[in-house]
């Protein structure tokens, strides 16, 4: 499933499809997954992208997740001939053509924030993963089709709500959420202003929007300007469970912003990154 469909999560007990917007009762996505430790612990955060890989590619394969402490910087332009990008930005999920014998790996970087008590919590998780078509090529039969990054966020939402049903239950302050997928077409677009905002109160509809930022490149992309290590990839910037929990129970408020700019699928020269006047609250690196 590719594209910029919106998923809205509402307080109804059934699923409907209306004008291309998928509305799903949150607990249906999280049945039997109520353990808070599976969402909020250090180990859960450390292994996040290997789980996201299974969701984005509809696969049971288990990847090695590589965690980066340094976001890094891209070459200018991106990628810069002869100038290697650094840190997480310079990393690549594996395998890829020409590196077929490397193990399946995902790359991860976490953006953190501080609440009003000074406590640090994970806010944005950046995942570099393999696309479903690449997995199906390197590991035949392992992936039937692909999802998109908004589905990852929606599943996180279901798990977060389910985690509130135990003895530590916190009342939901927000019950209607829209899950958007912000499509980009180049690494420069995806990397711009990272970690990107993943939640905002829309000036258009007043609702809480949980935003994923996605870059997908098919393994058989014919462009000679895209290196083999950048083909067969699916990158996502998604919301960390702890941040979403804080938003849903009203412990923190998302910034009020216009929707993000739209990138057009390039027919020639791709668009340069577009500034978006929206910021993560109290973002630290």
C-alpha cells in the first residue's frame, strides 16, 4: 500500500472507509498487547525499528537493529560525490545489490525531548529499513506487499491505548486522531529538518494529527543517480510511543501548525526541501 492516505482513529467500535480515510477503533489494533514494558522500556525503544520493519514490509523476518547516537550530516548536495555523509544519515540498511551477503539490518536514530519536569523522553524515531520488494527479492516469499509509515504510527496508537487499560490507566484526553503520511522522494527531502515533527494540531480541522515522514525507493528503480545502497529502501520518521501516550492523556500539547508542504513525484529534477513552520516541542539532540 503506497500513497498518502490518511488513517483516522476514532472512538467507534467498527471500521469504516469513507472518502479514502480509514477509521479504526484503536483497541482493535492492539488486542492482546497491553504490556507497558513492551512499549516504553529502554529495550523496547532500542529495538523499535526491527519491529517497524516487520510492519512496513508485512514480514516475519527479524533484522539486526543498529542504533546511532549521532544524527550526522548529509553531503551537499545529497548525496555529495566523493563526500560521505556521516552518522545515521550516512548509514544504509542491508543487504543491497553488491552487498548481498550482509545480514538484514535496520538503522535507527531517536530524537528526544524534555517535559516540564525536566524528564527526557523519546519523541521521534527515525528508521531506515528495507522495502518489501527488496526483502522479497533477497529472501523470496518473505514479504507479500508493503504498508506505509502511517500504518506503523496507527499500530503504535493502538498499542499505546491498550497500555492504558491496566492498573496504571490514564484517562484519554484526546479520542480522535488522524494519521497522515508525508511522502518524500529524495534523501534530502526526508532528512531535512530532522527529526521531523510527528504530531501537530491542525489549523485546518483542529484535530491532532500524528504524522509519519516516508521515503520509499523500489529495488528496481532505474535511475542512475540513485546508488545501489539507496534502492530497495523504506525510511520512516514516526512517533515514539511515550510521546504519543503523553499527547493522548494530555500531559503535553502538540504544536498548532498548518499541514506540511506537499512534495510532487519528480518527473525530472526533484524539488528542494520545503521549509515547514512547525517544530517539535522542547526538542533536544
